């Protein structure tokens, strides 16, 4: 990605050195063919890693770019952090649409159920006895 003002950026750190890794995402752009692109750049892990993701619209291109950045960072595993927890980059795995809407909705229900289960567990830890008066 050329040196332009990014649409969005995030700074990660290498654990334990604290060395900075910069993620930059450009604003999605519509191409003449009608589809969209979204460029990204990762700086601080050797040579800059750059790429361009495609999408049906601007949001699709942006989501594709975020997924591409996540894939680029996977080999570094637990050696990177966003807010202090090694391996946590704040880039959640997106549920793909290419298996169809029913597949995506099924996975979203599983994720929602796990979120609710973890919230109940955390509440019980914070308040002895949970919801009991």
C-alpha cells in the first residue's frame, strides 16, 4: 500500500520485546469493473507485507482485508499482542459467507451460545450465588 493516510490502523507489540508492529487498512475503493478493493499493509515484521483484498461492496472488501491481515499474522501466533494478552490481536475470525447463509447462521448461534455461557460463568464468579437474592 503506498504511503497514504490509512482509513484505519492498529499498533501491536511483539512479546516480550515490545517492538511495534503497525497494521494499516486503506479505505475501500470501487473499481471500474464494479467490484471493490481494500489495500492493507503490515509494518514491523521484517519487510513490509502488503496486499489488496477484493469484495462485492466496500464492506465486503474491508472484511476481506481484515481477514487477510489476520491470516498474514497467524504464523506469529502468541508472539504478538494488541492490549497485553499474548496472541490476542483484536482481529476475530470472520464466519465465511461462501458456505451459504444457513451455515453462517448456525455458526453464529454456536458463538452466541458460548458468549452467553461465558457471561453467566463470569457473573457467577463476580457475584457469589449468581442471580440468587
